[in-house]
């Protein structure tokens, strides 16, 4: 087999494996977040949105949830009327805004 073709196939295979690994990790994170909500460890997204909606600098255009060292954080992407993008970090347990930063 041609060395160039072999290198290309190795690159494609590596990319596929990494994509699958990322998808499995994301699926695991979603399962862990669902379990945390069901056990009452964290508040559901709907409750968080109701608590912070009037405190945000604009409209929510994206949201993620992540756990670092057992501490769950909702990360909102918020776009204001002037087109400025913000990241707003909200404690998933208390619903309190931890940090807001402009991107």
C-alpha cells in the first residue's frame, strides 16, 4: 500500500475514533446530569431559567451543563440587543449567578 494512502487512512481512522470517544463522553455527561436532577442534587434547567431570566444581560442563545470536581455549573451563552455575547455561569445547585463575562 502506498505510504501516502496509508497515512491518510490512519488520519481518517484516528479522527473517527476521537469523534466516537467525544460522543460517548458527552452522552455520559448528559446521563450524569440527568441523574443529578432526578436525585435532587441540582435544579432542572427550567427552574434555573425561571430564577435568572430577569438577571441576564440579554437572550439565552445556548446552554451547557458541566461538573467539575463534583460542582455542577450551567453555562449560558447570552446575546444582548447590541450583539454582545456573554457567558453566564450559574450554580446548578442554588440557581445563583456565579460569574458573567463578555466574550
